C-alpha cells in the first residue's frame, strides 16, 4: 500500500518519539488495523536504532534532578484562580445625522437588524499548524540521520574500531610478494668440492675463493690418457645445459676466473663434473661422454658474520 507523506512523517516521528499523546494514539490505532503501516514504523525504528548504538550513556548532572524536583513541588502547590479581564465597553451609537433612513416624527421606528459578527474559520489554521509541526519533526529527523551518517563515515575512515561489529568496515588484506635475493658468496669464505668417481677416492680437489669467485683445480689421483684431456663442467638445473669451465691442465694446479659471470645461487647449488674429451677439450662446447668424476661445494672457511650463511 502506498502511503502519503503525512503517514510516513507520522511513522518517523512516532519512532523518533516527538509526537504528542493524541498523535501517538492515532498512530497506534493505525498500527492495530494496518499491518503494512506497522512495517513502515519498524523500518524507521531500525534506521534510527543505529544512532542509539553510537551514543554512549551520559549521566545527567545533579542540578538537573534538583530542577525536576523543584518543578514537581511547584506543580503540587494550589493554583490561584484564573481571573479573566473585563470586557471593553460597547462603542457609542452613531450620530443621528449619519442614519440613512431616519423615521418621521410620530412614526413607529422599525426594529434595528442585528448582524452577528463574522466567525473566523480556524480549521485551516489548525491544519496548517499541524502540518508545520509535522514537517518540522521530519526536518529534525532528517538532520539527525544526516549527522549520524557523517559521524559514521568519519569513524569508518579515522577510527573504525569505535563502530559496532555489524557496521564495522572489513579490513582490506593486500598480499605483497617480497623477493629475497639469493645469498651471495661470503667475501672471505673458502669453498671446496671433492671430485671423485664411483669407486671412491678424490681425483681432483676444486677450491673457490668467495671474494673473487676464482677457482683452482688440484690434480690428486687422476691421470689423463695419451691424446685425451680432462674437461671441467658446471651442471645446474637453473641452466639449460652444462657449461664448460675449461680444460684441466697437465700440471698439478689449474686456476681460472670463469665463475665470475654466474650468480651465487648457481655456483652454490651446481654439480661440478669432469669428462674425458679429445685433446684440447670438446669441439662442440658440450660433453661428448658421461662424467667420470663429480662433486659439490662445501664451505671450509667461514666468511664474516655479516655475510649470509649458505
């Protein structure tokens, strides 16, 4: 059912508590016979209920109760009788010269016609006053709702914890991916890889300096065949194919700076392998045979405390 603005205003003022006793009785009578109007009143009560939740209880000052008691005491005292003012005297009759039709001498005067004073129709005035009061109540309710919305918006932005749980804004969770760089080789550390075959026993000892990334290969128990060369390879799952680190010389020690171009995580996690190639190394840049000696790096001399451990 569509209700007029007056009905909606009555429902709002009833929920707000600004109606007088007669108007409240009128609204309660309408609610008793019209269930849809009950829903209108309850909708206003739900809108205005959040205002109650946002305002805490305030203890009135002691002087307020003193004033109430004094007013009640004065109301119990006997009232003086109401004295109405004396009505003003009637105006004097108009002069005889101003009479329109003066009767002739000796003729019987016609009785004067008494015209009652016009009665003011105050029905429109009462209706207008009631409408003004109602719209004033609606304006007060709208102002209260606007103030509550502004307060709620401010609390949601600056102090959301002060709001009730039901209307508290949900926290926004943003996932930030932090990429941790791979640990670098400790500048003063030393790393060693024992390159040995399936039968055990080291064939080569490979050492890496953490500061320069230069490596040295020492021949321990391996002997190259005539016309063949040992070639060192770096094998990592981070690389698409093995990378050659050069041919191991005929002397006891072979040093090279070929690891300076690789990332620390590649160097630390790689497998170092030795294959037997033709003299001078593999012509294709890839191993031509299976590795016969392999090993991984271990740290033998710890670096500075500030360097990240492996």
